[in-house]
């Protein structure tokens, strides 16, 4: 099975070569990302962690980086002398790690899962331990870790319903991967049951909770909030509605609903943060066609004036921007993407709206929705109706926000538990 996996992985890399070339020509920074993915890591970066018994955490993209941030803080408290290496897969994940994990000694792009490549990178770094975040299990990398006697501990482990079905097809590869992991720190009892069903040794599985409840990178002072209002050119305007992590097909719903809100609140403002910031120009066109003035975060000050709708075309700021909104809509949910992290607005004590497609965050969605802190909408008309209902009812707004914040405070502690399990493992 491993031989077949390696053949397919090699063929896929070869077939992807033309795509790599095009992206190198079109995308700034992709050449460096690709270079590191093939194991050519910057020497100055390597010097900070190579042969120094570093703790290596691997988080694929933005969501996993958010979960990683509080774990790193707790690890630094328990093991202050151990350098921290963070690896990512995506460009946005890399930028996010640089922004919200200042404790990291080095940030790199994860190597492609080819056997010779993984052996080369792992053999050179020689970490003290490897911590895959959520479901980041790669067969050849884990084999390399086992070859060099590097313990593996999953943190913030999460297994979706779909993953349970798909992983079963891996057969001996799955057994090999699960056998390499010496400790599974899972988000919930359901995740623990799933990983055991897949073949993990129950004696190695513990439930620590979701580390995203512990995130603090979104914390913002009153002075910082005032500065953000000024930078976004929305001082003295409001109410402010923030729509985070939106996908294609959702902005039209938001703009239709916002038009109705403006009928009652002429100074209302909308902030849209597209999940893919490369869509900023496309979103700008949609806003202009809807009759509103658009302003991109990165060029607001040079353009001047006060936009009706601000487009957040930066990485790593959304968590703080949520603090500006009276109501937060979290995207990827009115389209069948599966939703995004609703804990960030909850941490600011904000009422939250989402669409019905929250299957990637079903447990958190059920918890926050069940406590009345999150409302579900199904179309533009209902979105407008719920926005106006909450805006017009200060008591309801305060109650939803308090419930959201209470949930965050009640569920903190997962990052510390993970760090203590790691300390015990390395003891």
C-alpha cells in the first residue's frame, strides 16, 4: 500500500509541474513556498532550530494556526528552553503564523510527502517531538519521524464524519500512521471515539478540548479599537456589521441585506473580509454594482473619503476587526463550504449570524446556537430580517453577546492540558 501511495504521490507532483510554473510566474512568494516544499529551507531559519531539540508543530492553514497559537504560549511556559518550529502548507497560513505566533523561533513550509524528501528534512532538523495539529497526518513524514525515533503527539485532534469514511480506505497506511502517534489529544469525546474506531490505541487517547477557545491574539484595547475605526474610515458611523471569511456567492446576500439595513440606519457600515483576499477586486465590483461606495483596507488612506463597505484585504486582522461590529456574520455558511470559526467573534461577546451549512464546526455551532448566542439564516431576506431584529433590540443584542462570551470562558484550558501532556511525554 505504501508503494502505491508513493507512486501516486510522485505522479501527482510531476503532473502538477506546469501548474507550479504558472503559479511561480503569477503569484508573489510562490517560488519560495515551492522551494521550501521541496526541502530547500532557508539556512538562517534552520540555524534557529536545527539540532537544538526543537518542538515542531505542523498546522496546515489559517484555522489550524489559530488553534496552534495558544498551545505554543503554554508550551513556552512549561518548556521555555525548547525552540519552537511551526510548519504550514498555505501562504495565508504562513502569513498568519508570522503575525500571531511571535513565540515561534522559525516558520517554514511543510515538505511534500515524498519519502526521500521527508527523510532529508526530518533528519536535518531532528526535532525533539512532532505535534500535528488537528488531522495533519502524512504517511511518509510519520515514517521519517519513526525512523529517527521522534515521538509524535496529535494536538487539538479533530476527525470529521467524512474523514472517518475516507481514512478507512488507507488500510495498512492508516494503521502505520496511527501506530506512530504516541498520544492523541482530541477536541471532544466524539473525536476520541472516531480516532479509536479508526484504529488508535484507546490507552493513548485523551480528550483535552478545543484550543481555539484559548486564543488571545484577537484581544484588543479601547485605544486599539479607536485606531481601527480611524484606519477603516468609519469613525462616528454605525451600526457596523462585520462579515468574516465570506465566499463567492455570499456577498450578494450580504449586500442585499445591507441595503435594507441602510433603509433604517443611513450611517450603517459593512465590513466584508473575503476568505480569499485575491477576490478583493471581484468583491469591490459587486459592491459598486450594488450602488455602494467600496474601500479596500490596504488603500483606504490614499483614496480618501468614507466608504459604505470596507473590504478587509489583509491577513491576520479579522479577529481584531470583529470587535468593531454590533453583529457578526461568519461566512462559508450560506454556501455549502461548511462554515468558519465562530469562536473569534464569540470571544468579543458579539451576537453571531450564520447560514445553515456549518458542518465543519458542528459541535461549536450546536453549543453556541443552543445557548442563543448564534442565529441561523437561510437567504438574503432572512439575513436582513435578523440583522434588523437584533439591531433594534438592545437587550437581545446584549444577551446574545453575554452568552457567547460565557461559552468562551467556560471552555478554556485545552491548550494548557495539551502542554502538560507534552511535558509528561517528554518527561
